[in-house]
C-alpha cells in the first residue's frame, strides 16, 4: 500500500473531507438503527417474551391481515386447540387498551390477560391472583406505584400484586392479569387470541378444527397495530442511506482514479501488476472507510446513551457493530466498481492521455 499511503498524506484535505462525510452517514445509520430497534421493542416486546410457538387469531376478512385489535374468539377456542395432535398447551390471550388511574395520576396501558405461565418473571412466583395485576417497572416508576397499592383499571378497583420486567405493546406499558380478571376489567365475553405451544402438529389442522388463522410468534409481530409500517419506513430510510454511501464513495474514488491515471500508468510501465494496483486502491478505500465508520459509530454510541433517556433506543453490539460493518462493506463495493478501470490501465494509452 505504498502508493495508497502516499496519496493519503499528499491529499490530506480531500481524504479528511471524505472521512467526515462517511462518519456523518455512519452516525445517521447507527442512530436510525438504534431507533428502529427501540421503536420495534416498544411495539412488540410483550409478544416477543411469550414462551410460545404460535398464536391463533380470528380469521380476518378477505384481503385483510390478522390483528390483535380486530380478533375476537369464543372462550372455548383454547380448549379446542389444546385437543389437537401435536399441541402441548394452548393459552387464551386477552389484549385491550385501558386507562390506569392512581389518585390524580393516570396513564394509558395495554391490559394483557393470560395464564401465569406466560407472564414475565413467572419463575419468581410473581403472578397476580384474581382481582390483581402485575405492572411493568417503567410504569411503576413513572406513576410512583408500589406492590400493594390500589389502582383503577377501566374504572374498576384492583391491587398491584407484583412489579415485573419492562415490556410494552403498541408503545404502551403493559399490565398483566389472569384471563378471568381481564374479561371482568374489559367487560368481554370473548378472548383476543390463543397462544399455542406445539411439539410437531400442523397449524393448518388447528385452523380447520378451530376456525382460526394461526401464525408463528414472530409473524404475529405484524398483528400489532402500526408495527409493520413503522419498521418498513425506518428500514427504507436505512437502505437509502446505505445506497447514498455507495454512490458517494464510488463517485469520490472514480474521480480520484481518473486524476491519478498518469501515476498509475507509470507504475504499470515499471512492472507493477494489475493485482497490485487493485489491492492498493481497495486498501486505500478500506482505510478511509474504517476511519470514517469508526468515528461515526463512536459518536453515535455516545449520542445513543443520551437518547435512551428520552426516546425508545437500543444501544448494543448489534445496533452499533452491524451498521459499522455494513457501511464499510457497501463503501468497498462502491470503491471496487470505481477502481475496476485500474486493472485495465494500458501504460501507453494512459501516459498519452495524461499529457
């Protein structure tokens, strides 16, 4: 990389500008990735923590998808599904939005009724009994609530039996209770869905027997209102930023390669091989990309620590490391396209064109 390092020293200003641009784009991609993961968790973490394989919903209308907000199943559906071959367990689920009232404080919450086996911290024996609820840690902190406090949910008095790990559903904190208490608080005779644990079995057979539409737990994320469109929009923006990165890096190295065509021709004339020139050019691009991506990711990590205090934001190795690697890879792709002409440099032609 003798030529590459010489060029980096010679054109410090131009390469510093490119490194700054790459750092800025990496900063935006990392922040957007962390925000995407944070908003996703705020939408579906209550579903993601369910220890089940599938979720069965009411069959949607033609042309529509399953949704927690529109699904309503007879209470006996869970028993029907539990009797199907390969089904280990089937738990009724109740999901509704209500208002929590504690003195003069109030908050919108998602009320989730389910068997204690599906509640967070179930191994600690913190599941609520009839007329009780378990609330998440963030809700307890925000509303200054403690175990044993009396609150109102949907206008009805209940007791806080436990404070569990933070989960959320559709960007609202979750209050967990039994399915019977959920029916009472929601004034519902039906259930929302059925959580299914399978050891083999056929989801299609379950649907035929119970008149449901069964999807995997991961597919059920899309049944949370707004989750798919929100994630689709954010991921589109991430893709566009990566695409812009390819164009920016590719354009820079295309112009840079054209400007030093004469130097490359001299190297070829004195015996430098095509492979040497390609390795040199891609090595130069890798140094620039790594420098910019590391700086951008480092700044983004610092800003992410601050952002976590105000917005849903996930800061971990995945939300920082994956975008960093992606920026370097797509940048190298752009650089590789731009320096392809290096391998075909003809010394006589290039020297003549450089006069």
